[in-house]
């Protein structure tokens, strides 16, 4: 009985090629050498989505996060945020752990979530804080995300759209694609006054509208090769 108990408590074996760094807490997925290894929808050598996810992304026209381009000319030192833009829907960085080639038990639920989002929201907005730079606690990150998200929605309203990109008065085409605002320094972002932040984001959103309503499909930046960046052609983003 004691031997059986020990076997049950034995930690799961990691697959070959799955390297870990316990000092930094980083993990690296093994690189796929099969037919999907160099596909433009893959993230990088450190990440490969499962075949199920690749098919889902192709069927539903959803790109991976590296398809998002950084909006130029931002005042990062003043507002401590970075806006990224893509004229297509993209997966969230937060969900990458569910999309890897070693299929996660929750992958079906995650993909169902994206199916619902695709059917109901023409514009996807992500506001995501990080603790890497300033060691922010969860409560600080969440508070900064709530503030920046509220400011973003105010900016969309000022441009004539609701929080999911639909025209408020029906006179304009819906916005379609993805806006992602990264908050590398949540502590500093929380010190920013709300009204100036709204005014700042209103300007960025106004510049982004032509790239999300179909009137100006060209991005600010060209593709970066096989990492899934937008280059003006969907063939470089999707299967």
C-alpha cells in the first residue's frame, strides 16, 4: 500500500524538450519541427499552438498576439501604457498557456469563449497589466486595468462607438479588430489623472479608427517575418 501511495504522489513527467528554469520561474515549450514549425501563426520558437488551436484559429479567422502592432508616437513616459492595434481579432496573451501544443484540459471552454466573442463583439479590447517591471501586487494591477479600461471606453464613446466597436448612432461601420493596452508599470499608471488619460486615449483611438473600420487597412508597421505580424495580407496571419 505504501508503494502505491508513493506512485500516486509522484509528480507528472515532463515531456522531452520541456526545459525549466526554477531560479527565474520561466518555462520553455519544445520547438515543433513538423509541418507547423515555420507557420506564420506560430508565436516563436518558445511557443507552438496545438493542431486543434491552429484549426480553430483558421476556421474563425483569429490571429495570435504577435499580429498586434505597437501604435507609434505614444507618450509612454507620461501615461505608462502602450497601445497596440490589429485589424483582426487576436487571442489574448493571458490565454497562451491554454493554447500550447500540450493540450490543456480547459481548451474546449477557452475556444468556446472565443466563439462567443467572435459572434457578439466586432471589436476586442484587452487591457492587461504586468508586474515584471515594478513588482505590482494583483490588487494594483487590477485597479490599473479598471482605470485604463474605463478611459479606453470613454475614448471609444468620444469617437462615436461603444465598448465593442458598434456605432452609437448607426451612422458608421463597426470597428473590427483588436485593441490591446499593455500596462508595464501599474503603480505609475494609477498615479495618472483620469481626465488627461481619457484625452490622451481619445487621440490614439481617433487615429486608430480608420484602421479598424476598413477605410484604411494598412498598418503602421510591416510584418516581422514568420511570427504572425500583419503585413496587409491575411495570408500572413491565418492558415
